[in-house]
């Protein structure tokens, strides 16, 4: 990503202000939970906190276009590919969890829809909305801000730590809390790798993965009521899949780089199509190479000879070409011939008159 669009001070302040607001707003929003006609497992008001924090930061801090660079809504082949991965990875995680439960426990809990006070579609829509609000804040906004100063992997670690602290459940034992932290961190790392190199098209992928994971946890296992074994199995399974997915992704990118020599960075430097200039941004700097390229793109008359010999180009324009000189000489010669012919005709006419 473009490293010069957001200053270091604004970068640090944005992360700090966002996290403070995201951590503080749930304390206020929980008082409004009773006003919502749904239980918390359908829609939790605290999930609005990251969304509100992101909106406030966008309004308060400058360089707004750089802040919302990861809020693109267009689709691409890579986004569709990652959407499929976002659907497959939760399935793999829960297959591992079920296998462990069947091996080391009598059974796992499957909650039937008839045991719920609301329909499955209501739960799905509620979890879809909660996933959107959370991922809008943490992935489409915060991850984008952090990536302006570091690559995706280290940005995912920072966002993963902040997300784990924000999402931690401290209601039960210390061991349960630690496994909950591990689960949230691994969960965030998977999303961070899924949205790599999508050029701002992050919201679809993050929301799909988040929705499927949280929706499945409603019907499988019993970690939400403090069951330590369930939380342990889910945390370790998610961490194992996250590690395997990230390592495999790194190996594939390294192999592609070895054979194609393409950069491992997500966005080419000085890519003004992905990060167009904002007139309100005062601290945007463009490299000399980018300025030269922009000048050439806006001047289609520039020839290859002018590019190779820029000092000789003005001289060539001030002197006529050889073809032009020959044409001028031919025109002068023709004019002289016409003048001689006119003179001869005039002399002949005068002689006739004298006779």
C-alpha cells in the first residue's frame, strides 16, 4: 500500500482513538440491549461499537480517501476466490471440532431450531448484521489503516491482538478466558490472510467468514455457557487451521515470486488507480518516477526519440527536416522559372508591337 498517504502521528492516533472508542461504546450500548426485541445471541448491541468508532475516526481525521481505501464494493475474480475460501475454512474447522468431540467426548451439542424462540432465518440475518458492523470497523477500516505502515501479515497480528482484547469473554475461568483469546486471535488472523491482496474489496470476505463461524457456534457445542472443553476444542482447531492456511499461503506466494519475479506486495508503488489523489490531502507526496510517468501519460505526442534524447528534442523542433528544405528549394526554383517565362513573354509582346 502507499506508505506516504497518512502521517505517522495520525496513524498512531487513529489506531488509539479507534480502539478506545470501540472498547468504550459497548459499556453504553449494553444499556440499550433491553430495548431490542431480540436476545443477545440473535443481535448483540455491542457489535455496533467498531462501526461507530470507524465512522467517528473517518469524520475526525484527515486523508479521508486513504482511510476508506478498503471499503470498495466491486467484485473481482480474486474476491470470488476468497469468498469460496471463506466458506470452506469454517467447514474445515467444524469438521475437526466434531472429530475431536467424537473421539474425546461422548458427543457434541446440536441445538435444534425447535428449541429456539426465533427462526433460523432471523438468527442468520442477525449474525449477518453483527458481522458487518464488526468487520467494517476492524477489517475494512482498522486493518487498512495499520497496513499503511506495514505489510499485511504484521498488520493482521496487531489487529488480531486488538480484536482479541475487544472480544474476550472474562465471565468464566482464567483458562476459559485464555482459550477465548486464542480463538479470537486465530479467527482474526484467518480473515487477515483472506483479505490479502484484494485491493480494498474486503467487506464481503470478512462478513461471510465471520457470519458462518458465529452462526455455526449457535447450533454446535456449548462454549457460550462456559463449557471449557468446548472452548478449548474450538480455539485449538481454529488456531491449527489458521497456522496451516497462513503457512500454505506464504509458500504459494513465495513459489510464484520465485518463478514469476512478481512483487509480493499487494499494490504496486505509485498506483494512482487504486489510490487516487484527494485534493484535501496536504501531505501526499509523489515520487519523481511517478511524476515523470504521469507527464508521459498526459502527453501522447511524446515520441520514443524524445524520451531517449530529451535534450535534443527542442533542437529538432526548431530546425526544418530535410524533406521540408527540399520542398522549399523546389518551390523557389519553380517560382524563378515562372518569372523567366513571364519576362520572355513580355519581351516578345513588345517586339511585336514595334513591328
